[in-house]
C-alpha cells in the first residue's frame, strides 16, 4: 500500500520504528517528517500527512506525537480525513471497519513500541464494512466545509 507517516519530536522515535515495520512488510511509505528530533509543531506534520491522504497520494496515514491527540485534532480539519487516536487493537480495527478512518494517530508517550506496531497492523488489516456504516460516515462528510469525501 501507499502510506504516509509523520511525527513531531515527541513521536519521532516511534515513527522510525513504524516506518521500519511497514517497509519490512513491503509497503511504500512516504516520510513527511520531522526528520530531526528537535522540537517542532505537530500541526505542521499533521497537515502534510492529512493532505497526502485527502489527495489520495496515500491510501492511509499514520501520525505520531506525544499523545496522538493534537495530530488527530489537526488532521480532522482537512476535508476527507477521518483520523482516530487508538490505544487498543479493538478500536484500531473497528475505526477502519465502522468509521472508515484513514489516519491512525499514536502517542509515543502512551504506548510501547510493541503495542503501537500491533495497532498499526490491526488498522492496516481491517477494511471498511460499508452498509449502514457508510450512511453514518456520509453524515460526517456532510459536515465538512466542502462536503466532499476522500
Ligand atoms: C509535545 O510536547 C506534545 O504536546 C505533542 O507531541 C502532542 O502530544 C500533542 O498533542
């Protein structure tokens, strides 16, 4: 799959682990930075990954910061993006199946690397189930400024 990933300084180490894992599985991963561990602002990285997903340059995106929260808040401002913060595998799977989430946000200060990788795998291996869920996701899309979906 074509995947996009980004992190701020607080998610920098986790990003490197996830990139290695994803590339090891054969995915085409674009690293949107940050490329150095110095302090930076998470919205700058979140918007880069969100725009890659919204434009379909990437099929799915991953964002790492201290908690995942600021990344999700920012990414969800980009029309067509449905970003979810997950700390358990059930939610990581269900948010793909039910919400058609296309960006997974992870907190390096919350998760161990082992769990983070399991969350990534759960997210990647699940698919949107459509049906009644599609009507609900459409209601989310209708709230976006342009009312369009990615
Ligand atoms: C950085 O200190 C931290 O605030 C950031 O990585 C993130 O957790 C924000 O949501």
